[in-house]
């Protein structure tokens, strides 16, 4: 799927001279890379022996190594084809540094276990939780076709029709191969540098803003099917291991930083959520390369996916945080040496309807024992009063971790409680109630 040479450790990169005066002989060229999808279009045409590659705004003349404007043939720039070492690929600033939350608001509110966008997509497609594509192979090709049409429609609006057509073609080629291959393709396409991931997340970050509700709902039909295919990962339906740390850099204005500080200063810290797919990394050095803020996020209960196996940029160690994950600010520090704020978040997905009757029926209430039991560790105290038989009750385990306001450290949970509860990404029936 990627544009690479015969050696898997190298890849082809087309570049254009970005100098203000591209034909100046007194200045060294400033070479900039084409986006991944543009690069694919150019390389496909080059390998096919064509004389030109047609992009949305320009065409590439291979004979003269020129980029020429489609609207003004006098606007030209030099281009070149390079072979690069895959181990030395540059990090993508925009992917790991853009504001992970809505520009005018520091974060979204709480919306339950399933993102409102995902719920709206399922409703628009007239399917149910039991007929998601990972569970119903009959519906996969239909959703792929809808996704391809929606991508092309959005691409046209953005002046990216040719990019959109290549993305859609790549996806359509997989529609009869089963959900596993379709998902791999979607994850690969999402990992590319293109308009698709940017527009999808720009849209989903509007959730929670009343003035923008019609905007994000208008994209359910076009961007929704692709979003659902990416979200409905058939390979791993379970939560990421509790205690996992992921990172993300960001360039935040003072107003947003202050909003985080204000929340942290409150006795009862409010909980918020990430409503878009959020690109993070398990490599702190990658995230620290960007911005004035480093988010350090500990996973309590959250769904993520490791994109390294499908990404053109495995060195970024991208870990994709799925939409709907809630967070609470644990603390805020300032690193004077790096001139950077460190914002620590606890990620904890929450179900819609708390139902902890098993806790009160089978054990002494936690609040009754806190003052009389040595406070060595919250988890140790709690599990003295929970019957071991409940530790393997999947509904109870999921409800306890996802619904309570506990700050218990997952690493102190009994082994058969912490990592083995079977909360699926699509939650319970209650989580789909609007």
C-alpha cells in the first residue's frame, strides 16, 4: 500500500522547491515533501511510465521535473524524486502537536461509553450493536462502499478530489476481503498524512458545542462510515492494559493551559472526554519533541490501538486513543529546563448507567470502612471487603472500574480482576441508549 522501493527499509519521497523564488540561483533550494497521498499519486504515475501526474492543484511534468499549477502554467517549481532511509523518517509535528481538543473549549463533557458520533453513525446506517461490521460480515462491503462515497464527497468539498479518489479506491479494493483486512486498510489510510484524518478529527472535536452541533451531524453520513470501520477493530475488542502510559505533545495558548490549571485546583475535579481519535505515542521522546505542553496519560480503562504494524511511520510508535475516553487531571508540573508544562491525566472510560448493586449486596460499603482500616492502599482496603467470586464477574469488574470515581491504582488489583474483565469496546446495551 505504501510507496516504497524494493528495499523495505527505504521509501520514495517526492519533494518540491518551496523557495519564494524557486528558480533563484543565489539561494539554496528549500525542499518540502508532498503529502503521503500526493506522493502515492505521483509515484504511481511515475512507475506506470506516464509523462505527467495530475494532482488537485498541480500536475507534475516528469520530463522536466516541474510542478505546474493547473490554473496558471506560469507558476512552476522544481521537483525531485528521492530514496530515503526509513529509519530516518522525520516526525510529523502536526499529527502529534495539534490541539487534541476543540479550539474554543478545553475539552468535551461526558457522553457515556460510546461516542455520540459513533452512535449517530450506527443510527444513520440503520444497524444495531449486534450488527456492527466486526460481528456481521454480510454488512462489511456495504459500509465500505458508503465510506468510499463519503470520502470522495468530502474530498471534493476540500478541493482534494484526486486524493479522495485514491483513498476510496484503496479501500474499495478490500471490500470483499473481510473485516480484518478492511480494518487494516482503514488504519493504514488513517495513518497517512492526508486530509482524511484531519477532517475527521476536526469534525469530532466539535461534539459538545451547541453552536457546532449541526456541523458535526452533517458529517455523519459522509465521514461516519469510515469512522465506524476504524473504530470497530476486530483484532482487539478489550481495553488496553491498565497502567499503560501514553504521551502527546501540544501547543496550547495560555487560556487553555489556565483552564487545565483551574480544573486541577478544584476539590472535586471535573471529568471530561476526548471525542475524536487522538494520536498519542508510547515513546516520550517523540511527544516531547513538540509544543509547550506534554500530556502524560495513564490508562485506567481505555481503548487504544498500536498503529505500528500498519503505519508508514513505525518509528513514531503511534498509539491511537479511541473517541469517547474520559479523563481527569491528576496533576500539573512545569519543567523549567524544557520550558514545558507537564499535564498528567488519568484515562477512564465510563458506562452510561451505574449499577453497583452487587457491591452493596455482597460486601460492606467501602465508605464505612475507610476510617477504620489502615490506609495502606485503596485497592488493598477495597478488596478485603469484596468476595473473590466477584473478581471474575465481568459485568461487576467493568462497572466498578469504569463507573466509580475511584483513584485506585490498577497495578494493586488482584491479577484476575485487573486484566481479565471482558468489557468490549461496544460496551453494554445501556451504553447505546440516547
